[in-house]
């Protein structure tokens, strides 16, 4: 395989809980020095995906994961004793220096448009672009979290490098289960959560 961008995987996401589960699935195949770049407008689900990723990585589904919009970074300690950096670059420009060591753990970076030269910083990475395809009402009274608009969201996962291509290929059948789950229900959430133990965690 080439070390460049290969085919992307598109996942339709119809509820913020499903976006968190997408993050959980990605966390199951995480390893030290991973970088995930999260693209998308305000309220499209970047922080929800990061929340699911961090909660699953730390084995704590009740962990409060706040948006780092004002702090630039929130740091969490992975059970394998390296940091997970949740970074929001919205308030920075490509010329600003990021006050974080980006080489010592895992990076979840929102607004990576302000990152500068991502190719030299992260030659191996996963780029995730979130969009709202159609707006509508959720058929539930559940809180929609940090989704500014209800309805049909989409996540496009673009792996850069052989390692990420391999992992996304393994994850694709599980991602398609989220893609096919149009209606929200507790039963659907439980079914998707039941898939998580089938995704082997990488050796940490």
C-alpha cells in the first residue's frame, strides 16, 4: 500500500450517542502516538466523537469530557501511562505555537485547519470530516449533546499511511453497523455497545 491517502470510509450518524460510539470504536484500535484530526463546523459533533474516544480509552463511561475551546488543551492519562491530548485550535492561527508536546501520547485535534504543516507533523494520521447532510428532529426527547442541529450527520474517515489504512479496514464492518442504524433507541445503543468487546484493543 502507498503511505498516502487511500480510500475513505463514510459513516452516517443519526444521534450524538452514535457519534460517541464511533469514537469508542476508534479508541479500541488506538495506540501511542496516534493523531486524529477532527474537521467540521461548530456543533457538528467533533467534541461528541472525542468524548466517546476518551471515555472508552479511560474505561470510564461517566467521565466528564469538557470541550477545550477556551483552554486549548485538556489532558487525560491513558491507562498505559501516556497522555491523551484533546486540543482545540479554533482560537489559534497556523503561525501560533501549540503549547503542547504532540509527540508523547495521543492527539485528538479539533480545527486542524489552524495546525500548519500537518504532513510533516503527522505523516501517519486519521482525518475525520463531520458534516450535517440533512437537518430534522430526533425521534426522542434525549439530549442531543453538542449537536447544534438534529438530523442526519456524516463522518468521513480518511486514513493517511499504511498503519491507519490497516486499522480502518479492520474497523469497517463495525462502522457500517453505525451507518445502518437510522432510528435511535436504547436497544440500538445496547446492540452497538455489544460490538465493542469484539474490537480487540491494541497492545498498550
